C-alpha cells in the first residue's frame, strides 16, 4: 500500500484525508504558495517519485494555479495552468474547485 504525504512547506501531513488536503490548498496564499502531494514508495526501483504539486501565482487580475503531475520519470511529467476566476477575498472560485478536484 502506498503512503501519501502532503506539505505546504510548513505543515507535513502523512496519509491526509480529503478534508485535510482541501484545507492545505485553501490556505495557500502568496507567502505560502505551494502544496505538494507525493506518493511515497511508488517507484522503489527508480529515483523518481509520483507527485502532484500546485503553485499559486499572482498573475494580473485574479491569479492562477500551476498544477504539475508526475507518475514516473521526466517523460511522465505534465503541467497545466488553471486560472482563478474570482477576487482574492471571494469565498468561491471555480478555478480553485477544479484544482481541488484534480488533487483529491
């Protein structure tokens, strides 16, 4: 069984629940702007690990999320940008909800 570890650079959570992952993502701000979720022990015979990471960027207007995913080595490393769709102080942002859906 794989073990999951999530961190925002300050907090480290082993085998986090969906709610804990959501909270890590929701707490991102421009000072603490990255969350990494990795599957430990996923590739025991290689130097590469499987992960998803999300970085919050302060792009013009509402900002964006850079989402990266790797399952295996460098040839299996993908990324996309998801635009935020609301003001920074808004309670609901559909861009954020898409990021949460991918990460969970």
